[in-house]
C-alpha cells in the first residue's frame, strides 16, 4: 500500500546514505548495504504487521509469504506472530552469503567488503532463530544458502532458485549457427569480482589471431582499466566495450553472440546467464556459487575455481577448444535454452511456489522436491562438451 511506502521511504533514504558513507561511495561494499537494509527492514515489517494484523488474525489470508528481502541476514519477527494466528508463514527465496574465494582476497579488499569478515554476526539478530523455527517453508535460492541453514531447519527448506526470465523479452532464439570469428559476450557491472579483465586476458591471443571477437556490455568503475588493458594487449577492434545497454535492448545484443564468457568469482543469482541461455547463447562460467546451480556440463562450460592466473589459463584453454570445435555449441545451446524455458521462467517459478503453498496447507503431504540443482532435460545434442581441467 502507498501508506507503507510513504512511512518507510524516509528511513530507507537515510539507510542508503548511511551505507554509502560506510562503504565510501556507490558501486562497492554491498555487504554493508545489505546489513543496513536488514536493520531498516524491522521497521518496515512492524508497519506491515500493524496494517494487516487484524486481517491475518481474522482468517482473511491462507498464507503469509515474505518474498523480500532476499538476503538470509534479514530476519522476520512476523513469523511467530502469524503462526500464533494459525496462518502458515513462508519465507524466501533466500539467497546470498557465498564465501569469498580464498584465491581472490585482493578482489575482496578492492570491493571494500570489510563487513563480510564478520557477516556471521547476523545470527545474533532478533528473529534469526524464530523465523527459521516458525516458518512452515523456507525457500532457499541456492545450494550455498541451504548450506547456511541450521540442521534443525532443513526439513522446512525447499530449493527454488531466485532468478527467472520473461520469455516475451528473452525468448527469441538465435539461429543455430556459429560465427567465424567466434563471438563471445560479457554482460555485467565492470567491477573486480565480475572478472571482465580475466576474460580479456584469456581471449587475447585468439583475438589477435582474429579467431575470436569479444563484446563487453556494461559499465562500472573498472572500465578505464579495461580500456587500458585492451590497448596494452594490442587487441584493437577485437574487443569492444559497449557501455551500459538498456535491458530491453539486451536480447538483440546477446543474439549476436555464440558464447557468454562470465568469470565472476562470487555470484549469487546469475540472472544475466539465464537470459543468455534463453536465447541460445552457451554460458562459460566459474563452477562456484549460484552459477553452479544454473549451468550444467550439457548446457555450458563450468570452469573450476582456481587462482587468478590459473583461472585465466583454464578459460583460455576452453576458449581454444571451442574455437577448434565450434559445432559443439549448437547442441549445448539447445540444452541451455530448453533448461531455462522449462525451469526458469516466471510462470514456472509461480507453479513451483504454488506447490510450496499446497504443501504448507496440507499437513502430512510430501515436501516438493524439484531437484537441487534442477536436472537437465532429455534434449538431443550434437556432441558432448568438455570441461577445463
């Protein structure tokens, strides 16, 4: 309701200013932003309960579902209150908290993630235990987040990834052809942990040989360094930094690519990877965090996490394999596209959530199990892909 927005807008603005002050500006230190928002959320939920408690207690609602915030660090005091009223409480999808890889602590510092060192203190916040004990269902958006749940809460956890795509915006498949030179796209904020610089280094020799073209879509504080890197490596027009692309134009840009290179070393949701898969672009991602839940070996390439030099080498080696055998992408693209259009549309996610509602409203019924991660479908492919060692 608009009244809730009016009452929380001022406090939310104050929280945003405080988080920017603590992290030293925008674009980095997202753990700090999340921590401040988690504290602001208590006020928002108080107003929600004040506005709806009579209706909840009066039986006007069958289920109370807290969809946002996504972070597991934001506890809910309403879980106990709604359960006392006899109305099942559902929370999620919860997602976040992927540990910083030990091989990339310098990126952690560059991202100003100082608060991430003490992130575990959120377990001491009011409502942490009661939300997990009183919720009839906890929707977890990744295997990492499920791993953060206490053992006594796992029986109430259902795995449903947070992100999805709109087929009306990302549903027009690219032709089943592979470009020559190979077209590789990167989409994301240009910040250290997204790894655009590692992709440029991995692709450099193939770009100089005119066997690969790299398109980088996105903007951020790292852009000047990336432009300097392209110049230093003498990659010329083989690497193009397009800057920010409006979301409604992204599908047409992605359809020009054959492969999406995304060496992010700490990703939670990975929505842009699902968008690429939906139009038939094969993903090449790091086998860590949320991306490992979305991509399978049949649908793309999972590159094992390693130190920065070794990760670049592994991406380079896999790019060389694809350039030598580009036809392999056609079969993988079919699997990737079908995977997204079956499991990862908003309509599919709504159907998955309805099954959770049915479960909490029918005591004794079996808990929904969609697989973790979702399994691949039996889609014919031309050949079997290879993983980097």
